[in-house]
C-alpha cells in the first residue's frame, strides 16, 4: 500500500512486482520469469489483470451454467413421454367407462334376480319352520311316550321288588320273634357300669402284680451283688467308715511331717556333700602351692603345711560321719513314709468298698418295705371282689360282657322287628300308589300315541321341502356370487378409472413443471451462448490489444538495455507476444539455458530494468524511483562492469541501492557503506 503496488494485501500472498521489478535476491538474478508467472506479473504490473480475471470468472460462470443446464434438461426431458402417457390414459378411460356401464347394468339384473329368489326362499323357509316345529313336537311326543314306557316298566319292576321284599321281611319277622330276652333285671347301662368297675379292679391288680414282679427282680439283683453282706448293719458300716476316715487323716498328718523331715534331711545331705567337695578342693590347692601359704601366699614350713592339710582331712572325716548319720536317717524316714502311704491306700480301699455297699443295702431295705406294702394291697383288692359263684364260676368282667352282648342282641332284634313292620306298611302303601300311577301313565301314553300319528300325517303333507329349499339356496348363492363378482369387477374398474384420472392429473402437473424448467433452460442457454460467443472473446481481444501496445514499448526498451549490457554483436534479443525473451545468433534462436552465466545475468537484468523503467513511466507505483540490485554483475566481464555506469545513468532513478563485492563499482556511486559481521553482530561503516 505504501509503494502503491498492485499486490494482494494478504500476509501470505506472493509479491511478484516488488520481487521482480524492484528487488531481486542474488540467487534469483540470473532467472527469467517462466511463461505463466511472466504474464501474471506483466498484467499485475500494468494493472490489466482485470481482463484475465474477468475471463476466468466468465469461464467459471459458463461451467456453472452448463451444470445447471444439465440439471434443467434432465427435469424437462420427459415431456413427450408424459404427453404419450396422458393420451394412453385418456383412451383407457373411454374403455373403462364403457365397461363400467355394462357392469352396472349386469349388476342391477343380478340384484333383481336375487330379490325374487329371496322372496321365494323366505316363503319356503316359513313352511320349513312349521315343519321343524312339527318335527320337534314329534320328537317331544316320542320322548314322552318313551319316558312313560320306561316309568311303567320301572313301576312294574318296583312292584316285583316290593313283593319280594314283603315276603322276605315276613320270613325275617318269624325268625326274630323266636329270640328270647336274657334273664336279668339290670339294664344295659347298668351292665356296662359293672363291666367298667370290674375292669378297673382287674387293671389295678395287673398293674400292682407287675410292680411286684419288678421289685422282686430288683431285690434278687441286689442280693446277687452284695452276697453275704446283704444282712450287714448299715449303722455299723457307717461307724467303721467314719473311724477309717479319722485314722486316715491322722496318718496323712504324720506322712506330711515325715515328708517335711525328708526334705530337711536331704538339704543337710546336700550341704555336707558341698562342704566335703570344698575341703577336698582346698587340699588339692595346698598340693599345688607347695610350701606357700594358701591365704597370704607367703613361704611356710613343711610341718606347718602338713598341719594345715591334716586339719582339713579331719574336718572331712567329721563331716563324712555326720553325712552318714543324715543318710541313715533319710532312708529310715523314707521307709516310714512308704509304710504310711500303703496304710492310707488300704483305708481308701475299705472306705470305697463301704461306700459302694451302703447304697445297695439302703435300696434293698426300701424295696423290701415296698414289696410288703404291695402284697398287702393285693390282699385288700382280692378281699373286695364278690364271691365268683354269683357269676357262674366266671370272671366278673367276662360274665357281664356276655350278658351285655346278649342284651344288645335282643334290643337289636326288637329294633329290626320294628323296622320290618314299618317297611312292610311302607311297601304296601307304595304298591297301592304305583298301581294308581301306572294306570294314569297308560292313559297318558295312549293319548300321546294318537297325537304322534296326527303329527306324522301333517309332516308327510310337506313332501321334499328340504331338497327344494336347498336347491333355492344354491340358486340364490350363485346369484349372490355373481353380484359379488360383478361388484368386485365394477369396483376394480372404478378404482382403475380413478387411478388413470389421477395419473392424467399428475402428468399434466408434471408437464407444466417441466415446461417451466424448459423455459428456464432456454434463458440460461442464452446466457451461456452470450458469455462464450461474445463476452469472453471480447475480453480476450481487448486484453490482447492492450498487451500488444505494452509489448511494443517493452520490446524497444528491452532491446536498448540488452544492447548496453551484452558485448556480443552476433547475438540479438527481443520480446515475443508472450513477453518471453528470445535470443537470436546468426539467424537461429538459441536456448537461454545454453548461454554463459554473464549472458544470463545480462538478459535477466535487462528484463528487470525494462519492467522497472516502464512501470515508472506507465503507473503510479514507481514514483519513488526505487531500485535494489543484489550482485547484479555476477559473471560480468570487465567491459560489462564498465557499462554499469552507463546503465545507472540511463536509469535516471533517484534512489538505487547496489549490493556488490566489486571494488570498481564504488567509483560509480555517491555513497558507499561496508557491512561486516563480527562475533555474531553486523556492523555498518560509511566509507566516504
């Protein structure tokens, strides 16, 4: 924006004009723009890229229009098919309407036939209902006759059974009257009471006898266990046991005293043995020390030494005698201790034996006493029983049980006699009743048989009514099937008619929509044709004319710069219609890639200087007259270096920055600056 270059404002955009016309890095000085970038740069530099942009946009719009046209064409391509379908549907509707009219007439005819047949069938069904009622009545009469016949037969069977039962009851009555009443004034409850009384006595007696046997068994077992000791006195045994306990306690105290004495004697024995061992140790030390005193370790005489040893030995003998006496006393006390412990053990055994016998003797006395009581009770019960002669020598319970059975049998016979008499009276009444009922049923049966004959005659008058009705129903069902089939076909035809009408409606709607798309397609097609045939070609032609006008000045300026920079007179260079530098040598075009380094740099510099000078003339972007050249003389000969002054003068630029290592160029410029780098820091020094 500051330099007023026609460049994109985006931060990532590529600067073409500045990089090519104003400042080109050293490594790009020998390069000439390729054809694509060259034209883009020329268009942008001279502000005529709008033509190419307009052309590109127009072509993009044409492509979009083609896509839209393809979509639109697809949407109206079926118009002829839809019109054909409408024509076919209209033809089909005419045929369907004709079929519907015929089907409606046919259906009305079938319905008239159906109504007539229905009336006939209804009349026949009325007659059939009457026939059904008569048949039902006939069956009811038959059932009544059969029921009456069964009832009469049953009455006859019952009558025979009653006669048999009456005869049997008469015979039973004669047999039962022969049974006599038992000879007793007691009633049945009184007899049962007597049985219970004597049964209780028997049960008590059995229980007591069982208890007696159990006691005898226990007493015998105790006698067997105790033997002769069974007759021992309990009190004397208890006294013996107490005496033994007292004696045992006395022995225990004496035993404990002996044990204490043994413990003391044993302690004295150990003490004396320890003293003897100590003295023997002292004697051994005397022998080891020689004539030295065992206490102060000073030299003593031999006689004094022997006196000391003898004294120790006498002490040992004395203690040994005391130890012997103590040992004898220890063994004597030990013997007494064992003797006393033996007596204590024997006392414990006797006491244990007495303790075992005492419960048995006590149990024997208790059970013997109880046995005496039981025997007395048995005598008491037996004394309460009456003399058995009264019961014919039988057990009272047995006697009264037989008497009870006889009395119960007699009372049962009396009840049966009563039942037989009542049954006989009931049977006689039933026989009389059945006779009356049988006569009534015979009369009713005769009436029903007469009525049945009349019903059968009435049914015969109807003839084969069922077959006639079946035939009429079959005919009516056939007509109804025809009506149903005709209705189905008619409904299908009407549905088909509606479908075809709806199809015509839908197709007409689609045709209207398709024609809208066709109209839109025609309009869009005109837009496309105008863009392709007129607008794009006009833009291309205008751009070409503008580029030709620029090319003429560009070529003249380029050739002037080329003639200054290139020494070889046999080579010429020009700019073609694509703004490409062309080199001719002796009438032949030469590839730029085959030129020397200096020649390449000269052509690239001439191209850049041409672009720079023309931009300063033709546009506002180069009013600053700025030009930066980075090593522009790389590969130049001395003669070419000498021509740089001429180039700088020809440029007539107010500000040129020239970066070079060539010393000769310092004389061509106004200001010289030297840039150096030391310890990573760049320094700028003005040289003039």
